[in-house]
């Protein structure tokens, strides 16, 4: 609870991820304010899990997320445009394999 | 008031027993609902409204069952809207004005700590419909306890101001705790029937949880042997209940035949 007195006027922002079913990936549900991690978890439960949305919640303080910027779009994503062979759909499945599945 | 010349029947006792549980929850739910739109932060506003709705939901289910037991053609709305303050048997603890955020949290923690152990015992009741309801509501009570306890720790061990204010709240609330463990002929008869519980069997657990939490929150534990209020289980209330009921009941009483359609 050492972080609880850090923010006198405004609680820090947290990102919430909920897992719809076990085995599925956690998905971003939204964000909220909370004084610390335990309260963030509880607020997430009240804000994003009231309607049976999931089986697990992650919260992470928003400041800990490193995100790409719009400037990164070119170098990050464009090179993939002309490489359709990186998608599994690019390859046709041999008939023998299809039969088995 | 007439004295107990007539023997209490099992049916009457069961009805009273359920109404006491239901009234606690309806009145506290109504009080907490006053925070809706006024919470210290949006997220806490939601949390309090959520707890409030849970409590009113528990009360509704209990009133429905009470109507069934009473068997006089009443429904849950009758118990909530058409009884007067002397008919309500909720704890005085539940009807006290909401105070500041710390007061609401302190009260919720005390009530949830008691409810938790009470429901842990009640879930063994020898009545399937009743114990089923108790089991279902227990999950939400555990959450109320967790949420309010975490807040007590933060306010108690928080700033100088939050510490002082929640300490004052506990000091003020303390004299309403004696009633938590009150028992009379209704409880005795229900214990005999295998439904009721003996509050002395879990009193120490409740006290320990409260004491431990206050100590962890760096707060003083007020004296358990101090003067305690009494009377609510017989319909004796503080001056605050009438005002709460007036606000809660007036619309329904103005339109007694209105329906949600």
C-alpha cells in the first residue's frame, strides 16, 4: 500500500483487461481511476464485470504502458503490406491434410 | 403494547425473523443509494450504488419469501412501501444518516463484517428455499466486506484528516453495535426449528475481525462494553428512520396502484 498517498488530488489512471473465458486472451475493456492496485481491481469489477463479462481481470497503471505513436505507423506496419505469405491463409492446405481434420 | 399473553407461533416467528433480515438490507440499501451521483469519484460512486442495489436485491428476495410465509396476499412492495416506522425492525445502525464518505464506509464495514458471519451460519438453515437465498447473497456480502474493509485500511492509515474523520465515525457508530447480537423469543423459536442462529456463537468472530481491521488501520478500537442502544427489533428507532421512509415511500403511496408496465 506504499503507493496510496502519492496522488493527493487525482487518483491515477488504470487500464483494465478482462478475460471472457478461461483459455481466451485478456482483452482491453477500458480504463478507470483508482487509488492503488487493489482498489483498481475492485473498481474494475464494479465498472467492467457487472454483466458476466469474464472470468479474470488484469489492471495495469496506464503510465506503465509503452505505446507506438502515429509516426511509427510507416516503419512499423507498412513493410507487412506486400508480404501476404506471412498469413497462413496464403498457403493452400494439401488435400490429405484437409481430409484428416 | 400488549404483553406476550399469546404464544408466538412458528409461522409468526419465521415471518418476523425474515423481516428483520430484509429490513436491515432495505434501509441500508436506501441510505447508501443517497450517494448515487455524489460519490467522491465516479468509480466509487458506482461501487456504492452497486452495493446499494445488492442490498435492495437481497431485501426484495427476503420480502418475497416473507409474503409467501405470511400468506395474506401481500407482495414485496407491501413490506417496503406500506408499513410505518414502528413496523420496521431494522437495526438502528442501518438507518443513521449517510454522513461523510468515511462514515458510510465505517458503517458498511461494520454491517458487512456482521452479515458475513451471520450468513455463514444461516446458510446451514433447515429450509431449502431460505438457505438457497442466503448462499446466493453471501457471495455479494463477501465483496461488500472486502471493499469496505480495504477502504477502512486506506482511510485509517491514510492522511491525518482521513484518519481523524473515520476514527470519529467509528466512535459515533459504536453504540449501535450492541443490537447486532440482540436475541429474543423470535430467535429462540427459530433456533429450535433449525433455522435461526445463536448470535453468541459467532460474536467473538465478528469482534475479532472488526478489532483486527481497526488495529491494522492504525485506529483505536472503542470499548465494546460501553453503553449500547437497543429496541430496533421491536420497532423502536432513531428520529432518522421516519424521514428516510417518507422519502422512500411517498411516491408509491401517492400512486398505490401504479405498475411497471
